[in-house]
């Protein structure tokens, strides 16, 4: 006797598994990406081979390819249906990475040169790795943006990967260490002013790393302190030097100081700081004594004191070089597209470095 009811056939072990959800596929692809990111972020750029580059490129391309077009929000760079986008994964990755680095700094409690070396080395690895990852992500995203997402939406993308990485370094590591870090740099520079040898290349690496975090960060947390330190150093120094010797001796020493500051600026300071530093040093070393210098010059002319005149002439050469350096900095700040410069800018710049 037949029955109209249908029997349920139990699933066998050989039946195909249900298709994975988009979220599961994305998580799997990210796990592959993370393996390559881990390697690149722990090696200096020169140690990353073309194989590592291609592995990461392929993993990221497959990540984007696993996202169905219907799963992409038309208004935001965001994967719907509970699937994080790549920036979300990378954001959490960078946060975890720099928090681990901050713990290492705290545990090691490094001081002086050891702190600068460790910081510069960690920054070099971190920044070079982030830039490499950023180039790969950007190249793939640009190619996919035009035919999948649309150029208008691509132009509204979130921060570039390396910018994202730098933001977390700034907020988690630099703001945590900047007081200690800048104190070491300023002590080193003061020792150099006192005649000691320092590792200028190491200082430049650390200064450049701060500039990379943003000009506003550099100006607020390093440049202002640097200029204040120069003023505090030269104000009593100039008063003591003039009190201990005659004007001839002072002019010789002041000229040497200006030359040393020019050399120091050329070695490890950004262009904008060089101009400010030269103006600051000129103000402390020359302007308070400009009347005395002029009176001595007049008397030397009247009494034919050639030695004093030659000293003033040599000192004038240092001031002239400071003026030329300031104008060179002004030209360096001019954009390449701008083929003209307001003449008053030249005058104002020269007045800043004239006694």
C-alpha cells in the first residue's frame, strides 16, 4: 500500500557542505593577509623579497575579490552583512602592534642614546612596512574602484593605510614618549654646543620621524622646545663672553656660534626651523650689542684700528651668510608651480637676520 507522505532522507557525510558566508570568507582571507603583514612589519624594507611582496599583493587581491559587489555599501567604504572592511582589520592590527611596542618601551626603560636608537629602529621598521602595505592596498583598490565601486566613491575613501598607521603611532607611542624623547634630543644638542661629538645621523632620524607625524606635531612638541633651548643657552653665554673679554673676542666667538648653528641646521633640521633658529641666534648674539658694535666700528675707523675692523668685517661675513641662508630657505619654501615671489618677502627675511 502506497503512502502519499514523503520520507526525509538523512544527510550523508559525503554531501557537499553549505556555502560559506561572506563573513567567513573575509575572515579566512584576512588570516592569510595577516601572515604576510606580520612578516613585512617586522623586517626592514630591504629584507622584504619580491616573493613576500607578491604574496601580500595576491592575498589582498583575493580578499577584495571575495566580496560580492552587492555587499558593498554605495555610500560608505564599508562591507555590510557584518563583514569588516580591510581598513577595519588593519586599524586593529596597527593598534595592537603599537600597543605592544609601547609596552616594550615601558619595560625596557631606556635612556639617552639607547632610547634614541631603539625608537629610531622601531620607527624605521614600522613606517617602511606600513608604506609598503599602503602601496599594495592602494594599487589594488584603484584598479577595482573604477569598474566596481566608481571613481566618485573611491575619492571619498578613508585614510591611506600608511597615514592610518602613523596616526596610531602618534597617539599611542609618540604622545606617550615625547617628553622623554625630546629631552634626550635637547641634551644631546646642548652637549654638541659645548663641543662634544654626538651622533647627528641618529638625531636626524628621530627628528625626521617626528616631522612624518605631521608638521603641527613637530612644531608643537619639538621645534618650540628646540628654539627655547637655543635662547636659554645663548643669552647667558653671550653676556658672560662679553663680560670676560673685549668686543673683538666676542665678535670672533659670536661669528663661530652662528656658523656652528648654520651647520647644525643643515645637518638635521627642517627648512622652516633653520630660518627660525638663525633668527633666534642672531637676536640673542647680535641685536643686544648692535649699538656697541657700531660705536666700536666708528672709533676704529677714526683711529685706524685695523685689527678690530678686520674682526668686524669677518663677523659681517657670518651675518651675510646667515642672510643668504635665510633667502635660500625662503626659495625652498616656494612651490614649484609658483614662478614669482613677492619682493617684500625677501626684504622681510633679510631684516630678520640683520642687526
